[in-house]
C-alpha cells in the first residue's frame, strides 16, 4: 500500500511518530493508501525549514518567484490527467469534474498569483509639501495554510499561491480526508526547483498536526477553510497570540428565484448549484426560494431533472454525480434527511443511500434529495448539511424572501434569478452575504474579493485582498 510522505525542507519525509492514518477511496469505501500521522515534531521541523528559507525567498525578486510558480503551474498542467484521476479517487468526485474544475483551477491559482505579484503596488500619501508617506507591504514570515476536503487541490493552492507570491514561507496542511493531490504537488515543487523550506506540507489529523500549526508561536498568520466550529476553535487559539487570521467557513446559501427569470437557464444552473460535487461546495445553494406563481412549475421541472441525476462510478467519464467524501459525512447528511422528515418536510426525490453493484457496493453514494414543506427557520433550513440535499420553499414578496434568506447565522453566497434590473440590484445590496450571483452561479473572476459575513468567516481571499492578507503594511513617513 502506498505511504504518502510529508514535504519538509525540500525532502519527502516520513512522520516523526512513524504512524500512518488510513486514506479511503469513497467510491468503494476501501482503504487505498496511508497518510503520515504527523505531530508537533513534524510541524517544528517544517517551521525550522521555513524560517531558514524565509530571508532568501523574501529577497528573491518577484519576477523570479513568479517564474518558479509558473513552472509549478506548467507541471500540474503536464500531469493534468494523473492529477484529475487522483483527485477523483481520493474525494469521490466525478473525474470529469476534477478535469474541468479542480485541476485547472489549481493551475490558475499559481498562474494568477505569480502574475498578480508583479502588478501589486503600495500606496503613498503626500502631506502637501510637509511630508510624504509611503506604505511598504512586506511578507509576514512563516505562515500557515489549512484546507478542507471538498475541493482539495483547488483550495490548497488558493492559499499557498498568494502566500508564496508575496514572499512568505509556508507550512501547509491539506485535509487528512483528501491528501493525495497535495502529496503529488510536493513532488512537482521539487521538480520545479522551489528552494527547500519555502513550502512545507505536513499531513495529518486536524486536532494534532493542524492544531500544532495553529499553536506554533512562529507561525504569524493562518489562512483556513473548513467548518465553522473548527474555525471558531482555531480563532480561540490564534487570536490571543495576535496572529493574522483569514477564515472561510460554512454556508447555508439562498437561491432566490423570481417568476420573471429565464426559466431554462435558471433550471439548468439550479441543478448544478444544488448538486455539483455532490453538494459539497461551500457555495452551493441549499435553500431554494421560489416566487409563488412559479412554484409548482419549478417543482415539477426541477424534481424531474434531479431524478435523472443518478450517482455513478466517479472514475467513469460520463458520471456527473459521484460518491460523498466519507462514511461519517454520508451518515451526517442522511441524518439531516431524517431530521427534515421529523420537522414535517416531504421528500420529493432521493433521501436515501444508493447501493451500487460490484466493487462499488460499499461506496458512499446518496441519491440527490429535494425536500419541501419546511419552515424557513427549522434546523434543516438553518444548519449546514453540505451534501446533495436541498429544500424548496415558496415566497410572496421581496421583503419576505429577504427576511428568510437572511435568517441563518451564515452569509457566504447567494444566487438571484430575475430579469428585473433594479430588483436584481436592490436584492443584491440587501442580502447578507459576501458574494451574490445574479442569473448565474460559480462564475469566478480571481481578482474579486471572496469570503463571507456572519458565521461564514472573517477576511477576504482573492486578488489583491489575498496579497494584502499575506503582507504586513508598514507606513514610512519622510519629512520634507
Ligand atoms: O472540516 P474541518 P470537516 C463544513 C461542512 C462539513 C463540516 C466539517 O459542513 O460537514 O465543515 O467538515 C483541519 N486545528 N465544511 O470536519 O474539521 C482539518 O484537518 C487546526 C465547509 O472535514 O473544519 C482540515 O484540514 N486544523 C467547508 C481542515 O481543518 C484543524 C469545507 C478542515 O476540517 C483542526 C469543508 C484544528 N483543531 C467542510 N481541526 C467550506 N467552507 O468549504 C480540523 N482541522
């Protein structure tokens, strides 16, 4: 069985403990590789390497840093098929999705920040003819990046690339549930000639390896994407240490459909925004509000389309719906279907595990699920499920739908479907979330600010926001 390795000081290394954790293949429910069970000793080695590499990397001209990052991007591109297969196998997502979204985005993240750093400028403030101030934006030093399992390479590189571009050295931990593409990335960093210690990848459990990163006094900033509860714990540890924190957490995103929308376009996109990646994207719309005159038409057409979306072998090129990431997650998602029934909901389709044939028999598949008849404020409509489960609800007025949309503790993303221009702008401005898509979903421009409000997080990623996060601003004032 394959043993993955940490990437510390430019070398692939075994964990100090000598222990390994099982890594599962969601399509079959079987263990297929082993992950280092790293602890504070491995994190310490990574911090030592990063600290030693920092002066050299920070002093490396931005163009040179960018060249190495572009080389990493081109190596991921060369290995696209291998990476896509690995991502699909590790996560359970359809290989077509990994090919179309996850791996291309990993490449774009490196390319985007490699070029962004060459256009990143700081401000100056003149005080008439008395003085001039200029801002230096300097790398922080050693920073930590911790990422989740739903979009493994995509989110891992979304943090690492701006951190490296800005001149920091990184100690990163991918999710222990999906470590494979981060491991493959470490091999590519060695091939690309990234200097030793600039990027260190420590695999292992959140409570052990992750916690050691968060607690380490010499790691000055943490960029984290994951569950809201984990984020709160992380903040409790890091805040008294005065670390910079960027937290991208959960969501319970509303999808608001007005009767005047472009029906076909809305329907097609709503199936995607509900069930892409088995509903395991923090941006998926899980509460669908439909204006009452359109409700019955929407319900019939939507349920018909969703019924056609049957889970299949993620490795098959034609599969559009794969396995969910773990047995524990499958059980959590199915427990929410039971809760929805207890709360008075009616399951219109799905709502159960799908048992496949042959070697996929033990895999973790859930039939895409649509539920109606629930109150907007019940637990099913307030808590993050993070799986292929959506609820549909009718609404009568703009005020009512805004109240329901804004009623959760979360505020990450929202989608609005309408052809009415001023209403679109009005609703967008009143929704409590960091991102609003109008007549589209997941259309991403990497320059835009990305993040949430309320319990969906703190801080923004993306574009220059990420470069600002990964630098310290220093004002220099010169008296003239
Ligand atoms: O995430 P965790 P989990 C949501 C979703 C999901 C729930 C839990 O609702 O059901 O979170 O998922 C690391 N110190 N999202 O349990 O635990 C962990 O090893 C430092 C939303 O998988 O938050 C992993 O690398 N690190 C989300 C990362 O944190 C710790 C995406 C995320 O794991 C740690 C995923 C600790 N004490 C889940 N504990 C989104 N917003 O996209 C864990 N980790």
